[in-house]
C-alpha cells in the first residue's frame, strides 16, 4: 500500500496507522494525495506503517504493539486511520482495539482540534451558504468523562463512570483555545474573534470548575471575546446559528458529541478532519469510525482523511503543501468533480474521489 521508492536525504518521516474497516483505504488515498502535493513542491516524504487497532488486538491481544508509543514519538508526523470493529469486545462488553485512550494519554495529546467548515459545492442537510459555517471545536482530550475508560465500576444492577476535570488540564486546553482564536479571522457572522465555553455548569460541579478556570484564563486575552453556553443550547445553536461561532472549547465527552452535530451541517462526518495535539507529539485522523460494513467496497469518503493529512503537514511546518491539498479539495467540490451522496459516500467511489483531488493539485 505504501510506496517504498528510494527518497532523497532527510525526508519528512511520517508514520501511518492504517487501522480497521475503511481505514486502510482512506490511508491509501491520503498518502496518494500527499505524495502528489509533495512532488509539486520537491518535498520528500518517507512513510512507515504501525499496526494498531482492533485487528491488531485480535492477533496479539493488544491494540498497540510493544514500543509503539516510542516509535510514534520519533516520527515527524503521525496519520491515523479509523479503528475499531464492533465484534471485537473486552470481557466487560466495551469495544476492544480502540486507540483513543492509549494514544491520547500515552502521548499526552491534550487538545483535540476539530475544524468544522462548509465548503463550496458540498451538499448539506441545512441551508447555509458556503463560508457561513467555519469554526473550530477544541476538545479536552485527556480527562473528563472518558478518563473513566476501563475504570468504571459495575455489577449486574448498576454501573458508575466518573467524570474528572482538573484545574491544570482545563487551563491548558482553554489557553490553547484562545491561542487558536488569535490565529483565526473570527466568526463568519460578525468577524469577531470569540471563544465559547461549552459546559453544564448549572448542573455539575466539575463543569462549574471548568467554567471558573475558563473565566480566569480569559482575562489574559482581552482581545478575544469570552462567551458561555450550556451544552444543550450549544447543540441547538450549532444547527440554528452556526455562523456565530469561532472557537468552542469543552470537555472530552461533550466535544465528541457536539463535533458530530456540527459535521452534519457541513456534509457529514466524512468531511471533517481532526488533530490530537500535544506539547511534543501530535497525530491526525478523521473524526468518524471504521465503518466495517462498507470496507473494501470503494464507498468511503476520503475527504476527512485527506484534510487530516493537510493538518499534519501544517503542524510540521509544511504550510505550502497543506495549502496545495486543501485547495485541491476545495476545487474538486467547487467544480462538481467531487460530490457526496446521501449517506456519505462519494459519487463514483473512493478511488474516483481521490483521483479528482489529485488531478487538481496542480491547479
């Protein structure tokens, strides 16, 4: 799947995790696009593969192979395909082979960055115009409700999972969100740089702490509007008034849910990339799952994986290459060469969608 041609000295070293289900197909598409863009800019790339996920769990009893975290840290960039298979389960009934907790905690990638943007030529279930939806969800990635993954308590009659929010964890994710807003052009509706704190501080003490820390950090950013919204109201507003949002910051579980709500307004999950950002290591992946029912059928939308690759390149300082890829995606949709059918599959299939993007890299 990955080309092994001899490359010039000092290429950008990228590790790919093909994953499960449609993951290998999507990684193949992304690598093809990355190589095409890199060739235009005479930028050498070198790819290695890391086996991980549900298939690896079935073969070895572990979702990650020994030494995997060290190998991922050593790479210049990590591109991950979706993982997980519904039939691969732990004894407690939870899905085995998932990597979220292993990678996010193991690599301390504390910020999950999910851009939500409506592109020209993309059909959405809502009636907003291209450019009117353009915001970033910044999701705390290492604590919150998902910190209870594998640590909950249950018996035949009841189960308990604990939600933990810490001051230090909240401060660093909120600061990350404000710094992200400083790099953007503001909300589409009014052009104002704004960070919206999304929580349920009216109900839970943990979220009250999150909001308290948010307000403290906001004082260091007088140039950015500090905004508040309860999670249920935010879900409503993401559909009714998405143009008011610039950057939203929230706890892990809320970010998982609300980013999928936002994806529905911009063409579906297959349109949305993400980055898991840490101080020293980051990795990039689509926000959707492995969709095993359509695996190998040339039905998966590669856009989210390809845009995740562009995010990776930008994180490595290859802004020009990232812009080439993003521009090709925009032109493929804008010119009608690439479209997404109801249900999320690209017209013509995965390979045709990838080809449409590759053909526009030179434009």
